């Protein structure tokens, strides 16, 4: 499969999607801000080229994925409707609109409840998003989000949850360090593409070392 060169219209639509995403997310304080989007977009482009996926679909879906995030909207449906309305008001083909919405709908971790991605483009964007939740930046984002939610860094009385519903994952009190056990350290085994697996494995190892050291320091052993 040849790597398609973006058309002038596609490049224009990407610029418009970038403006929309930046306007929606540039003031976010949860770690789902514009800089997260920018990192995911760059990784999505890198993976799309390596896997020979449709770079246009991957780029737009990566740009818009957190505009629809239910954590940042009154509901998942409200977020998806916002993105769907925006796509409908621009020059996207109907099939491209549906593909982008399908990717965004199933992208998040969602306590591990979402179905596998159906298309290569969906796998690429999901991998790009998950890679930003593995490694050094992921550590910073985890504690930023815990602070915004009012959760402590660590509380030995609050154990990591092994099984939980989507509602429990979103709403129950947890801790910053528990988030590694409940989500971040699980992502490496959920990566879809071969290109992303190589990147995720190294970042995962770094994160494992961090968590191990965290507990040593907490107990005064280090």
C-alpha cells in the first residue's frame, strides 16, 4: 500500500481541526491539554507512516479525540455530538466523518471495557494516545490528574482496584500511584501495532523502574 500524499483540501481541514482542538483544550488542566494533543498527533503521524495507514484520518482523529472525551464534557454522547457537528460543518466526506467518529468513540481506556479497534487507522491513533500514557510524561500527567481530582499521591490504606466498572473507574476515590496499577502499567500489553510496541516497551520499562523506586523511597529504603 502506497503512502498517500495529502491533498490541499486535506491539509486545510487538518489546519481547521487543529484550530478547533486548540480552542477547546488549550486551557485544560487535567493533562488532556493542547500539548497532549500535539504529542499524540506527532506520534500518530509517525505510526501511520510506519504502518502505511491513512495519515489524514489518523491526524484528524488524533486532533479531535479529546474534544469528545467524556471526562471533559457532560457526557460521552455530548462530546461525540460536538465533534460530529463540527465535522458536518466542514468539507469532510461522509465516510471520513463516520470513520473519525468511530475511532474517537472507542479510543479511550474506559477501564478496559471498549471493544478492539476495527481499522488500522483506529489502532494507530489509539496506540499514539496510549504511548503518551506510558513513560516519563505519563508519570507527570498521572500526578497532575490526581491533583485536579483531589486525590493524594499515595495512601497505603487505599489499595489499587483490580476490577471496576466504568463508573467506578471515573468516580471512585483513588491515588496517583494507584493509577499506574489500575491503568498505566496495563497499556503496554494493549498496544496494537508493531511500530508502537517497540516504543511502548522502552517507556513501560522506565515507568516500572519509577514505580519500584517510588515505593522504596516511600518506605525509607532508598
